[in-house]
């Protein structure tokens, strides 16, 4: 039998299945400039739409005069709320249970809000016409601070005036949206009252933006002859867009085809439904011609989907030895003018209640108050599962603050509080069941690899040298240990606008033994066409190179909830495996028939079914595929295809251990990242090359957010960071090389044990970079300072601590 | 609007003649008049480099150049750098080293990298990072882009040495 072993390994390698660093099939197109992004869609007679946007953050719209714009040669239409009202499309529902103006209905609530939609022959004429639309505004008092908003007499949302009940319970004030509470506040307060040590800290997780390199856009084409609407767009959830488009427009769902073509990065920006999508549809219906709308970068940063903006206050209780006994967290969440957070319906603050982190905390409480202000709507998950970035930043800062309070090493404090391997599945105080983990092993590996003790020694020496005046550079050692929660569903807990958060895969095997598989997700750069084929290759024994993956066309792909919150591998990846197993079950029957044995007498072996105990008698999956189409097999229908709709029993909980070593020039405030080590455990690893790429990218977006990227407003509600001149996107020059590492703790409930990885590095990276900056100043009394740690703020921190004297 | 101008461009070895307004940007002339959609628009302010093309031998952000300024020029876009059956080494290398994810920045990135290696055939990692700093990527964190470019440089240099 030994001579068969290499053969099996060889066959297995030939499949390019699980664990193979398979090169990406997408790259042939992308490296040759043959991607097909929404702005590449060009249809005969296509018109261009452009928005008139409000220069004011809060104002009444007294009048809109379209005459001059309509008189311009090439202008086809100018739409305002008045035009949309008869269709009942001047407002639209948000994913958070609120509603949002499509075009300003009497007033505007944030700078950049959509007031009128101009439709013209080309983009230049449309832009000219935007300038010719005369809008008369009457300025209203502007509120950009959520705490001020909750005290103000100014009613921001007049449409909700008098409503004391919102979609998520009682509203305490006319600018209040919801209160969301998890855990046991009374018990938590009792623990805090009786605790040996309590550390308290307030922190602001600033507003930022996912800013994918491709902005949002859509092309709508209403074919009035056959009554069909085709909509191309930057949609992370094309099927949900189809359902929403049908509900809003009244066009039956089978008459709508939504296509997400190639997407130039999403990071959460492309989950929501934006006025531009709705206006392009209406404009196509009105004009009878295809209409394209693609926002420019300034519009993208001002109006579509900010992230974060959480004011968090924490209290953490512990024994003198550092055992955490309780955690209290309150958040004031600035949602802007409309509550357009992209969270599952029952979770108005997303999964913020993962904020007990990786630690065994017996009692905890979380309260979140959502508030309206005169800022852009959004609140999307920027490269994270619903608000997990905020949660992990919160707990990883609280751990650091507690370490300072206890005068204890922060790595050791984490170690003694980690949930232990044998405690999984672990029930957290705020309601989650963590599926699997081995935190101590990961932490020890990380600390050993970076020589943690050596780093602390070097840091202490540096502090002494600084005090002696021998250096002006301090050294920070940033730590973070994170637990993510990704892969929403299950359907019983998670839905978007009522649609349960399952996902799907349909696979069709062709007679010659190749296949096409379609899924309800959509890649935005993650490489689904490569990795889903790998999952299927291992399940059905056909080479990944023979399996085409298709996503993003609602006319062909099975219904799915899309790609965000790292849910593709945990949910659609599971559906792929399950669909593959259905194929295999039928293949087994076909093989048994061909081999003239009982179904139970054949077994699957990499790429074939063989007779048990007689491996030389076999039928390959290619033989079986052919037989499925050319043999009349008693009791079996012809053909070989399967579909699976997968409702995950639980979410998955990837985790990781990160260490950042940073030198900070006290006089310039410039941080220099000397080393970054990232250990990720995402369960079963499908394609190590792609995992590593995801980690590099997520860490870089973490670096951006921690060290400078923000959407900021002045008191008048003007966006101060509306272009890439002011909004920080790191270049190759600012970004270090990263060291990646891993452990493997499979998810016990996922068919192949995979957990998802795309967002982990961002979630774990932000606190790690921030902790490194703050750790550099710990020896000089710094307890906490808010992000983003740009050069100016770091200099200011050094100055406040008297380090420039 | 204003009077149209008669524009002649040679793009990827092919001559084109068309009318354009003085204010028409090169990127839109390429994308919308000539249907060359490899170069993309990412920012409109010449920060991101997704629109990078080569104009008369120099890397140019085509969102910040009027097509009138390019009149008579020879232009190379990603479409002219390699062909499906004869890819440029950089195109191969980006795939080999996973130097791209969503692909939106990739045409500009590779177009710029071809010029970088002409400007400096044997760059250090630092020189690659500095030379590519005008092109933003939101997905890869640059590590594998830098690796892809350095691998090509080292390959070309060993080939050169072997030839000598």
C-alpha cells in the first residue's frame, strides 16, 4: 500500500484545494487593465447624473430653481424631492430602521446632503448644470457634538418630532435615537462598588471613513419595452439591493437584475443604500435612458458612510493581583443626521457587546445611546464586523489603563485574564458563545518571537538614556490581543431589513468534469474566485483550476446576503462545502453503480471513489461527472448539481496576538514603526498567500486610522477632511513590512473549520498601533490620549508631559 | 461650451484623432472617448495615482492633465504594457507575489512601476517605496507590491549580468 501514498499526495496537490497558496485567477484581468468596474460600464444613450449638494450642515431649503440648469444644452432633467414625492421615493428606509431623505425634503441635515439630481448628456454638462441650479437656504443652528445635541432645544429631525418611541425602543430626547443595553448593570455596579481596584477612562474613537480606492456608483437601465430594470452598482450585497429596489419602486423583483461588477475595494463603504442609487433608477425610469452616477472622492468622504464616532467611557474592576472582576461600558454614538448604520436589525450598536474581549470577565454591562447631529449619516463597519473595532479598541485600552493603575505589566495582565482553552465554548457576560480559542498558546508564541522581555529591558534603558539627555527618541511596545466575532447569521438573530443572514452556493458539474459555482457573496478584492474554488476542490475532488466561481449577478447567483463583516468564508464558504458534499453524496451512488458494488462499499479518496479495500478499483470524479450525463442510472435523475443555503449555527471567533515596536521622536512627533508582528488564528487556512495579503492590508488600514485618518468637522459642520489632501491614506513610504504568523484553532461548527480573516488585522491592529504610541509615554505619566496619533498630536502629548522643557 | 479642439494622440502604438473641449481631462478622453478603461479615477486631486499613464516617456497622473496638453503625445496605458499571450514581467510578478487585491490601483501601479525601473534599474527597497509613493493602494499594505517590483528588478539585473 505504501506505493499509493505519494500518488495520493500528488493527486491532492493537483487539486489546489485547502491550504494551497494558489495564485489568483482574478489577476490575469486586473494586471492587464481588464477589470470591469461600474464606471467602466458604458451603454448606448447613457446619461450622467450629478448632485447639487448642500453647502450648509443645517438649513431650510426655501426654494430650488431649476430653470437655468434646464435651459443648458444637454441637460435632460433636474430632479428634486418634489419630483420624487409622488413616487414616494423622496425618502428611503435605512438599514438601521430609520429613514433618510433621498433628496432634501424641506431641510438639510449635513454638509454635502443631496438636494437635487441633474441628468445630462455627459459628466461635464452635468457638472455645469449643478452650478446653475439655484437653491435658497435659510441657515439653522448647527450641532456637531452629540452631548450638546442631547441638551439642545434645536430639533434636528422634525419629521420625528413628538415620536417618543423609535425602532429600537424609547427615545429620551428629540435628538436621541435609541438606548441599547446588554448585560446586568446592577450586578456590574455592585462589583465595581466592592472592587479592590477600579480603573476608569473615557476615550473618543474618532470618525473616519473606509475610503476604498473606487468610490460608490451605479448605472440604472430601465427597459420600458420589456419592463425590466438592470442595475449595475458598487454593492457589497446585490441581492438585498434587488429586494430593496423592488420594495421601493414597486417593480416586481423578477423584473430587476442587479449586477455588482468588479468592486474596487469596499471595506464597508458599499454596504448601504445611497441616494445616488435611487436617483439613477428614478432618472432612468423618467428619461427612458440608462443613467450613470459615480460620486467623486469629495462626495464619497462627505456623504457616503462614515465609520466609528464613538464616545466611550469604561470602568474596569479587578483584584489587587489583577484578576478582572467586572466591566462597565457606556457609549454615546454620533450617528449624524440619519441613522444609517449598517448593522443587523436587532443590533443597533452592532456587536459592540463583544467588548469583554478575550478575557474571562464574570459580570459586565454595555449601554449605547445613539444620537443625531448635523454630520453625515453612516456608521458602517469599516473593515470589521459590526462595531467590533470599537469594542476591541475599548477593551484593549482599558486593559492598558488597568495595567497602569495596578503598576503591572500589560502582557501579564492579559495572560492572567484570558479565557482558558478548556472554557470553550465560552459564554460571555454580554451574551455571546465563543466557539473556540487557545489564547495562551498564541500569546506565548507572540511574546517569545518578539523577545518581549528583551524589548521591555531595551525600553527601560531608553527611558534612562532619554532622561540623561542622550536621546530624543522614546520607544513604545504596543500590545493587543483581540477576539473578533464574524460570519453573521444565524438567521434567528441576524437579519438585514428582514432578510435572514444565511448565504448560499449553487454548483453545477459539467459532463467533462469541470464546474461552475455561484454564490450569494461578492468579492471586493478578497479573491473569492480563487478561494471558493479551493474549498470546492477539496470537497468534490475536481481541480480548483476546473471550477469557475461567479458572484454578483442576481439573475444567476442564488440569494445571499453579501460580503461584509468577514462573513464570506464563515457563511458562503460553509454553503460551498455543504453544496460540495451534496455533489459527493450523489457521486458516491453513481460510482457504486459504475463499480457494481453497494453504495456503502465505496469511499471518497481525494479525487475519486474507490472500492473499500480495493483501491485499484475506482472511478474518478471526472468519470462520475461524465456518467451523470450519459448513463441511465436506476433510481437517479441525470445531471450533477447541488445548491446549499447555509444558516450558520453560530458566529465564528477568530483571534490574534499583535506586537508593535515603535520609536517616537519627541521633538517632531514622528513615530517610526520598527517592527510589527501579527499572529492570526482564523481556524482552517484556505489560502495562506491570500491570508497574508489580507493581514498586510488590514494592518495598513489600522495604521491609517490609528496614526492620522479622520473625518473632522468644524463648529459650522464643514467637513475639514474632504479630499485626499487632508484625509490620510498611507503610501508605500509610510508603511512598514509586517511579520505574519499563525496558530490554527478550527471552528467546531463550521464545515471546514474556517473562521474568516479579512478584518482581524484591522480590528487588532488599531489598538496595537495606538497602544505603542501611548506606551512610549507611560514612563512619563501618560494614561490615555485619543487617536488619531498624527505627528501634531504626538508632539502635543510630549509637550503636555513636559518633555520639551 | 467652448470651441472644440482637434486632438491627435498615439495611444499604445495606435493613432487616434478626435475633437475635445479645452477643459477635457486626459483621463476622461482615454476612458470615455477611446474606451481605454484600464486607468481609473480614484481621487480627482492627483493623490492616488490610479489614473497613471506614461506620456512621452514620463509618468503622468492623467486626471490632472488636459487632453489638449497631451496633443501629439505618445501615451502608454496598462493596455499597452503587455499582451495576453506576452505579459510584461511586472504583470507576471504582481500575480506571482500577490501584489494586488481589488485591482483598482493595479493598472496605475504597474504603469508607474515600469517607469520606475527605467529610471532606476537597480533600486533599493527604500527607493521603490519612495518611487511608488504617488500611487495609493488600499488593499495590499504595499508589502507585496514592493516585493513584486524588487523581484523584477533582481530578475532583470541577473539576466543583464548573465548576458555580459
